[in-house]
């Protein structure tokens, strides 16, 4: 199965990631945790819309079923 | 897995959180409980739309599959 | 996990609740029962749209995956 | 859990029910059977749209994930 | 549970059925098989749109999650 | 259960099939494999839109939850 | 079951693939890993829209439920 998706998330812990959600929402933040559903924990998170920061959120728990991709 | 998503929810019990739902709905309230589906219990909850309070609800049980994110 | 969502529903048995569904539909009625999928049983139920009663239904079984929130 | 949703369906066997589906579709018919997914069997079923009978179907098996509510 | 939904499909084997799908698509054909997901096998199938035959398909395997109802 | 859906797919291995997806997309190709989720493997696949070939893809793995029907 | 879908993904490891997502998004990149949900890991990934590269992403973990097809 090569480098499994959750292993890649594990390698990305404590680094900055981009999280693209269904619709147009996107987050940038420090990946603090995840689980098997791809629920994610970000710190110092910013919500972006079309590349612009629209809101600073701080800590956030994202429900996995909204995720399109995570880019370390 | 770092700080797991449900652990973060546990740390947020009895504090104020923002809950963003699919669509444009958003809640602010005191997190009183949750379960593995990310079903949530809020007290002193307010429903917001585009940052404005549109309804005061008091206690509410939110079904987890509507949740986009929870921000402690 | 604090006060778990299904425990809150249990506490609300035989009292009046508001049930918000996906889309614009909303029900008000006496909560008679529920299960782990958040399927709900209401008695003396009324369907509301934008705060107005649009239909009196009496008893109704609501399938849980339509539920956004239940407010006791 | 009070009166559980499937028990209510059981009590409604062989009586006339209204079944509201996602979208605008609605059925009226005699409930002949159901299962844990809330798949339903109706006899003498009529499809309604905005309260008007648009088609008489006779017997029909409805897949549960389309159901919003069943009203005995 | 009365006459269970899958039993009704079993009784309908080798007879003509109407299969309504999500959206506007509808099939008419001889039910040759099914499984617990309500995946269906039709033979001599025709695709209809608003009551008109738009395509003759012959044999077809329909994935159950598209099904709204099956009418024997 | 008659001729079960996955048995029909098995009979169709190494023959040309049409695969209709949700939305307007459609594929034609040689069925090389499948699994219980109705994930499919096609070879010599062409993507069609309203009956016209819009792209030749060669080999392709289609995720089952997009499938409306497979016609051998 | 012929050549099973996940086996085809395994054969495609370390080669360039096209990943079509629901909506109009498409990725091209080197397949580095996958799992049973069809979650995918791409390296040197590019996001395309209507055949044009709109963003270079580098490494990316794609959540499987967004995938329409993977073409090796």
C-alpha cells in the first residue's frame, strides 16, 4: 500500500498544513492531531477563501467527512 | 496520532465553543458533552448567521454529521 | 464525554422539543422515544416553516439522518 | 429510550401511513412491513406532490435512506 | 416487522418492476436479482424519463444507493 | 435472491460494459475487475457525455459510490 | 473478481496517475500510497481544472470519498 495516508498525516504532525474542505473553504494551521476518520486538530488555524485569510480561529477540530485533501 | 480530536473536545468541556455546521449555520455555546460521532451537547446556545445572533436556543443536541468544525 | 447527547435526549422524554431538519423543515412536539441513530418519535407534532405552523401531524417517526439538532 | 422508533412502526403495521421523502415526494398507503434501515413496504400506495395524488402505485418497497418521516 | 422489504423483492423475482432512482431517472424491467444493499439486476430494462422510454438497456446492475423505490 | 448483482458483474468480466455515474458522466470499457463496494476496473475506457466520446482514458479504477448502473 | 481495484492501485505505486474528484477538480501526481477507503497519497501533485494546471501542491493526502476515478 506504499506510504499509507494516515502515516503521511503522522509525519506532518507539528508542521504547517493546508486543509481543503468541500465547498470553497480552506484552512491553514499546525497539525496537532488526527484520527482514523481523518478528523483533524489544527492550532493557529486560519480560514481562507480564494487564497485570502477570512478568519483567524486559533484551535479547531475539523470533522473528517468535510475534508477533500490535506497538504503537508 | 498527536492530540486526538475527541481529546480536544474533552478538554473543551464546560467552556465556550463555536460550532460551524454545513451550510451557513453556526452555534456558540458551552460544550456540555459529545460522543464518538461528534454529536454535541451545548448549553446557553445561540444560533448565528454571518456573525449575527439569529436565535437563542438554550440547550441543544447537534447531530454530528452536520458539523464542519468545533473551535474551543 | 460530559453529558452525552443520547442522555440529554433521554432526559427530554415526555417533554416538548424542537427538532430542526436539514433544509428548512422544523418540528415541535412531545419527545416519546429515540434510538442510537437519533431516529425520533414525536407526539402532538407540528411542522413549522420559518416559525409558522404549516401542518399538524400528530404522531411521527423522524429518520435520524435528517436531524440537524434537537432542542429540549 | 421511551417508545422506540421501530416499535412505533410495528404498531402501525396494516394501518394507513404518510411517508415523506427527501425532496417533495410523499406517499400514502398501508404499511405492510419495514426493516432496521427503515426500508418500508406499502400497499395501495399513492404518490402525492403538494397534497395532490400524482400516481397510484399499488405495492411499493421504499429504500429507507430516502425517508424523512413516517406518520401513522 | 410484517412483510419485510427484501421478502417483497424476492416475491417479485422474474416479474416486471418499476425502479425509481434519485433524480428523475426510472427503469422498467424484469427483476432478476437483488442483494441486501438493494443492488438490483434487471433484464429487458428500459430507462424512462417522465414516462417516456429514453433508452433500451437490456441487462443492467443498479447500485442500491440510487434507489428511491421499487414497485412490483 | 435470484442472480445476485455481483455475480452478474463476474459474468461480465473481460467484456465491454457501460458504466453510468452520478451526474452526466458515463464510461464504456472492458470490465477487468470489481469488488464488493462496486469499485470497478475498466480497460480501454472512454468517457462519454451525452453519447459522445469526450476522453479516452485507457485503464481506470472507478470508486463504487459514484456508480448508478453497470450494463453488460 | 478479476483484477481487483486495490490491486490495480498497488501496481500503479510510484507511477504518475490522474485522480478525478467529485465536482470539477482533478489531480495529477505520483501515487505514493493508498488505503482501503481509497484515501490516496500523491507526490509532485498538480491540481487541474478543465485540463489547466491551477496549483502545484507537492505532497497531498486525498480523502477517498471525494474520488470519482484514478487512472494509472
